[in-house]
């Protein structure tokens, strides 16, 4: 840890592929008592009935707009995996990386596009799976090379199967005293519908 990071309260980053459980993890952290960076620009819908927990400035990180992170210490923010490489190195991060089988992620993305009326005839699930697999390999290699980052990998299916145990793991990783019962209570396995029409 370099001089600039000493004494900093970590920024909790919830990351992963779209439709991998990132919104669910943000719900759990919020319910547990952790402050979260979110706004109302993307309201809840049938794809995510409890909300997306997104924060608009995150979408501008690739342009170098990262100054807002200086106000994120001690809070959780959702940042998709494709943007992790844009994190400025002067801060301390603890990254909760959500994992889910690629076929389920692709099915869920397809179902969401269909519900939104954005599913086109050229949608190629096999190609999307291949591209996503390459992206994950790149991100995994990048994360492994960053000795200044702490990463906890959390399986989406594990959260649904054993929410209390996963809540405890996550809370210990964040270093915060969180309400584990409240975190586990927000997990609704009924929303894991057809491995595609589910909560993110």
C-alpha cells in the first residue's frame, strides 16, 4: 500500500457482468446498513423489480471522469467489469466480483432485451458467449496483476442457496459491521426464474 492510500476508508466496488447479480449484491449491502452510491435515473422494471442501484457518473469513467470517487470512501458503488480498468490508483478498493455461468448470463440478457423490445434478429447467443468469455479472461488477468486491489468472488447461485453464509463472507470482506439478517432477507430465490427472467 503506498503513502497516498494510508488511512483511507475503502471504496466498496460491486462488479461483474451485466445480469450476474450485481444489483442483488447492492441491495444486500444497502439492507445491511452500508451507504450506497445510487440515483434514480434508471428506475426499477420487470427485469429488476427491486431496482438497478446504478450511479450515472460511473458510465463516464471511460472518459476520465472519476473525480466523484473521492466522495465514495466507506460507500458501495456498482461498476461493471468493463470499467474496472479505469479505476484511479490513488484510492483503496475492495471489489466484490459477482460470478454466474455464462449461459445463464446470456439467457438473462436475451430475456431482458426481449422484454424491452430491443431483441433484434441478429442476436447471436453463441457469439455473445464467446465475446463475454474473452472479456472475462482479460479482466481476470488484469485483476490478478493488480496487487493494490482486494477482490472477493461471490457466486450468484451461492447467494441464492446460502444467503446468510454469503452475507457473512461479504460483510467480513468489507470490514464493516453489517446487519447480516437484513442482508440475507432481501434474497428472494423466487426471482431466479428460468435462469433468464430473474433479478440481476
